[in-house]
C-alpha cells in the first residue's frame, strides 16, 4: 500500500464526522448514522484503491451501502480489504456525550478477519505490557502482569470496561484485585487505542463488545505496537453456525492480533465527532468553517499522526451533496 493512501483515508473519516456531528444531541441516532454512512460512501469514490468491504454495515440485504462485499474506491491498485464503522457511538452522538468517532481500517486483500456480527470478549494492552497477558489467565493475573510491566502497583492500574450489566462479575473481579476502573458508555475502539498512550491513564481494556469493532481496534493496536486478543461469544445456534462457517469450531479459541490483522501492513484512521479522551470532536466555526481532529497510523512504518484540519465547508467535496 502506498503511504499516500493514509491521507486519502483521513479525508473519508473527516467528511463522515462533519456530516454526523450536525446531529449531536438531537436525539436521533438513526439520522446521525445515516449521515456518516452516506458521507463515508461518497468520499470512498475518490480514493485511489480497489477495496472490498469485509466489515461494514451488514450483509447486502441488510444495508443500502457499505455492506459486506461492496467494492470501494476508483478500482486501481492497491487491492485491499476495508473495515468501517461509519459512526462508532451512535447513541453517544444522539445524546451529546463523549468519544464518538468515525473509523476506517484497511489492509492488503485477505489480511483482515471477517468477524461476524456478534459479541467478542476482548483483552487489550499497550506496547509496554505486550506479551505479558493472556485471556486464559485470570483477571487478577493479567492486572498484576500489567502492573509489573508498567512498574507500578496494581492499585494504580486502570482497567477500562464498557458499562453494561453483563460486566458486573468482571467489575467485581477487577475491584477485588485492587485495580481502578474507568466505565465507558460506548466506544471501545477509542478505549482500546488509549491503552497504547500512557498519558491517557488507561492500562488495559477488558470485557465484551462487538466483534467487528474488535477487528478495527486490532488494526489500530497493530499500528501502535500493542496487543489484542479476542474470543467470539455466540449467543444462539445461528451465531454458533456462523462461527463454524468461518472455521471456528472451538468456542474457546483465542484470536491473537495476527489472527485478526495478518501481514505487516495496515492503515487506521479515526476522526472525532464528539469530544473524547483521544480526539476532539467537530467544531463548527464562524463563516462556514469547521475544525476536525483525526488520528491516522500505519503499521508498516509505525507512524502515528494527529491531523488537525480546518475545512471551508462551502468548498468541501461532498458537504452539499
């Protein structure tokens, strides 16, 4: 993949963020998601690549665009797989809360796990604790390993967990181990990325969330040098069959980072929609301008860029469509 592709992908997440940000706090998550999806699809038409959606808005009969199998880009090389979450945190935008983002990840064809739409149990740490944790260890053992790797007591370790009833037992285990907890309403992709930035104050992500979002997070962690592990959590016979169809016959199989994002290259881009711990949200300024903040990174080079951009909306491609 050419390095210029990274900046082209930023333009995709930027426009999706700008469009969906207009719905912040207006109580309509469907319109916010629709705005992001349509904008993202529109901008992909300008990207120089031959892409196929492997993680998107659903199957062809479930989504009008950005569906699994849809071709994206201008049709010229590189040939890539594309994973998208047009709006990570639809409820967050609708209620005006924090950490909503627009997200895209790409990798050479065949290198992204085609994760089914179900829950995945996740374990994520940054580079300092890479190789020190495993899903087959207890919560206490993993927290102690992270503490040792980061040269601090367990009482100073922060675990980020989605605030869901299903995590009640996990939360108690973390508390019993003596670690601190940051509960988040949604957006575990942003939370996973934060584990790779010491200044974020987050050391480890634990608990279950969407499997497609897990692959997106894995792309980011691959770029950042961190570690992610995941285990699919089928809830019914249909979901179990989907696991079997993708070759997962052992329900306890642990996907390592290389299982989710193979090869030595991947590109990840996210743009903030609402303010968060990782990125600033969209600011609409005077005189038809707006400001965005994005993160874009590439696994092959390890380069991480934070992109602050001011957009003249009257001249912005796709804004008035």
